[in-house]
C-alpha cells in the first residue's frame, strides 16, 4: 500500500515529506503511526501518545452551506488546523503548477478535480503541519475522493460534519459571496448543486451508516449555527497539542 503512496507523491518536496515517504516505503508504517516516531521529531525528544493519531474532521455541505465560515469559528475556539480542499486547489492555480489549467477549467465547470491531485495536496498539507487536529473542508466530494484518501492516508476521519442547508439559501449566499471566485455565478452554482446531490450525498450517507456523521442545521445566523457546532467539539476527546 505504501508503495502506492510513494508513487502518488512524486511532487512532495519538503525534507520532512521525503523522509516520510522513505520511511513509508521502507517500513510500511501508515501516515499516522509515523507522526509518533522519534525519527520524525528528533527535536522534540520523542513524542507522547497524545500525538500518535491526528484527529481528522471532514466538513461537508453544499456550496454556500457555511463550511468555511464555521471552520473559522472552530479554529478560533478549538484550535484545529483548517485545510480547505478548494483553497488548496485555488493555490495550485495561482502558483502556475503543472495542473493549474486543468484545475481552473474543472472549477469553472463546477466539476470535481481528479482525486489523485486533491489527495496529494491534502497529504502534503498534513505532513508538513505540526498540528495534530485537522478540519478538512470540502473533501471528500465524491466516493472516489473518499476511497483515495482512505487508501493514501491509511485512516478514516474521526467525525464528519454536514451542514444541511436549503438550495435556495445556498444559492443566495454564493451569489453574494463577493470573493471574486470564477465559480460563484448562477450557471456554475447550478452544476455544483447537481454534483453535490449526485456525488457528495452518497459520501454523507456512507459516514452516516458508520455512525460518524453530525448533521447540523445550516440555517440561521453564523452565531446560531456555531452554537449547534460547539457541543460536538466540546464533548470530544482528541489529542492535546504538545
Ligand atoms: N449563517 C449564515 N447566514 C448568512 N450568510 C452566511 C452564513 N454563513 C456564511 N455566510 C456567508 O455565505 C457565503 C458562503 O459561506 P462559506 O462559509 O464560504 O460557505 P461554503 O464554504 O460552504 O461554500 C459567505 O459569503 C459567508 O460570509
Ligand atoms: N474535493 C474537492 C473540493 C473542491 N473541488 C473543486 O473546487 C471547487 C470549489 O470548492 P470549495 O470547497 O472551495 O467550494 P465551496 O463549497 O466552499 O463553495 C468545487 O466546486 C470543485 O470544482 C474539487 O474538485 N474537489
Ligand atoms: Mg468553502
């Protein structure tokens, strides 16, 4: 399995990531176990059990359902690291990477970027972070995304949040977002809603069946919604940052 990881990660460039891949290939550790090895954290003089397994929350919901907004609140209150799949992809476009033009046209059409690209960006962001609790926002968007992540990372998310919001409210929010995004127009939004219903709802159902899903009413003010989110995290036991 870790040979696959290595072949999916030819562009991983930091020395820590190179070391991770070498250890993966050599010893067949999974990514989370490796966070706990002294090899990776010599400056910390070894790692306590609390770092062993990063706590991962997937944050799902249709376009404009409030994922990014609520992630910011969770970061402020509970100290998570926010990884937005959309932001990682947009960064690839701005950095003129080899996949930039493909990503741009896919986002413009409201379609889904191939998992190999998105999972690699998420993997790299996790591996180069010192954090041990992550919000992965806008991912997985499809069953293909989900399966690729679980294969590459070697773990499932701990919990999944789903912001449930009526379509007309989502459309209103997206069209008022004003961030200059090429996909915040009525035609692309219609396609994104279709893609959400066809491809993302099955992922949400999957995690519901596994008992990992927290469905949050995504209507009302940002504060009201956060008061629905807060108890989910307040009740959790997750690793404390060292
Ligand atoms: N509860 C809310 N009520 C009204 N507008 C909201 C609410 N939450 C977020 N917004 C606004 O709606 C837009 C979409 O929110 P965002 O967090 O970017 O959603 P997503 O990441 O799910 O697409 C943003 O302009 C945001 O400021
Ligand atoms: N897992 C993902 C996440 C986003 N994307 C692309 O990026 C676009 C914007 O994603 P986003 O998460 O920033 O969008 P919002 O739901 O926040 O509006 C999506 O419509 C897809 O085209 C993707 O292909 N795969
Ligand atoms: Mg967003």
